[in-house]
């Protein structure tokens, strides 16, 4: 009598693994007749189906190799961070001016290229160029 499918059904019904399901050998005929999940639940309450305890690792295993120093972190590139901050600020300002209609598409593109080439160090410099 093969009860693998019954074991799988019981595992799914009782929310445990298949290896934890234990059938009572005296009541295998009843278990074989069980078709629905409710039948499995009734058999579990009746004691025909039992759930084994979780078998786990009891002792924490000791490391075989000792921990050593990892990769050395590189220092952050301050110059690059500074460039990113000023570039984002200037691009945002240009975008606002374009959306307000104060500059044309061509002017927008030209000034964006200048920002990319680091022509402006501050927002004030960009404003001075735009005023001219």
C-alpha cells in the first residue's frame, strides 16, 4: 500500500514538511480511505496521523577558518561628489527656466553642454551668463 500521496496531502493540510508526517501503522486502512483535507484533519485529531518534532542543528558549529581583514574601502572621491551636486543644481535651474519659457530650446542645449564641460562653478555664474 503506497501512501505517498496521502503524506503529501497531510503535509499540505497541516502546514508541515512531508518528512514530519507519521502514520499510525494500525490505522493504515483508515488513512488510505481519506480523500479530503477534512478527513486528514479528523485523522490527525483522532491520533492516526502525528507530526514529528523539528529535527535541527543543536550545537552552533565552530568556524574552521578565522576571520581576516576584508577589502579596503576606497575613500570617497570628493571632487566627483562636488561636481555631481553642482551639476544637478544647475540642470534643475535650467529646466525650470525652460518650463517657464524664459529660454529657448537651443539656449537650453548650449547651456547644458557648458554645464557638462564645467564652465560654471556656481549658480550665480550661470545666472550672469543667462542675463547677457
